[in-house]
C-alpha cells in the first residue's frame, strides 16, 4: 500500500559520534531510505566526495542559499556552516519515500519547528572519553579545536530530551539495527496509516 507521505528521519548527535558511518551502513541495509546530502563550508576530509558526503560550498555560496531560502535548516558549528537543501527533501517525502537527514543538533532543532511530525533520533557515544578518542583519531583537528568540540558536545547532550529516541553508537551494526527498528515502528503508527484504511472501508 503506497503511503501518502514518507517519513522525515533526523539523525543527529555530537560531532565525532559517528553519524556519517552509521548513515552509510544504514543506506546499505535499507535502500528505500533516501539520504539527503548536506551542504557545508568546511573543507573536504580525505576520502570525501562532492555530492556524496557533502556539497562543499564557499561562505559566499552558502550565504546566497540562505538568502534565497534554499535550505531547510542551517547552523554554524565551529567556524563553519552546515545546511540541508530544501527541494530534494520535500520532493522525496511528497512522493512517499523516507528521507534521513544526518545533521548537527542546532539544525535538527530547527527542522523540528518546521516538521514536528518528523522522527528525531539522538546518536549517543558510549562515553565522553570514547567520543574524544574518536575525534582525536581523525587526526584533523588541533587540541584547542578538540577541546571546543567536547564543550559543545556536553551542551548538545543536555538537549537529548528534545528528541523522540536515543540510540547508543557502541557498535555500528547494532546502532543500525536499532534505527531500522525505529523506522519500522514509526511506519506502522496508526496516525500515518489510518486514512488509508478508512478509504478501504469506504470503498
């Protein structure tokens, strides 16, 4: 039975928690879920590709997207901007496809104001010590920047109660299974299906 609208799934959590890794693994498991590629002003990391991991924009290009209302949400995080291009997300949801956004906490809370019916999942590290170890393991940030990220992470964890679900990213495959279970349950909620079954009765 074709649904009238797809789900908007928002996955966020502290920098370094493994959002990208979990999303990548989820996409291999569930090809129905469409991944929304974010735009950012930060420089590409090794192995990242344009249009696959991010749309890499200059600060000037990003400001134009803000002015022209091309972003569903955007946030500034440690001197760089991140945002979600609007059109793709709205078109996919309208066509009945589920869309997952992998975004920062500031952006997730903006999306919640626009799409309160979305499914908001907070990805949690096993511990702050482990989170710091993961950030250090990237080898891309200075100690001062890592300290800054850890301060921000503590503030973001305090916002966990704004979310519908919390998933610990202890092991990637386990986290993916939890998220798949959440999506399955949300797709079975009567609020999302009741109008379809009422139409069957009326026929």
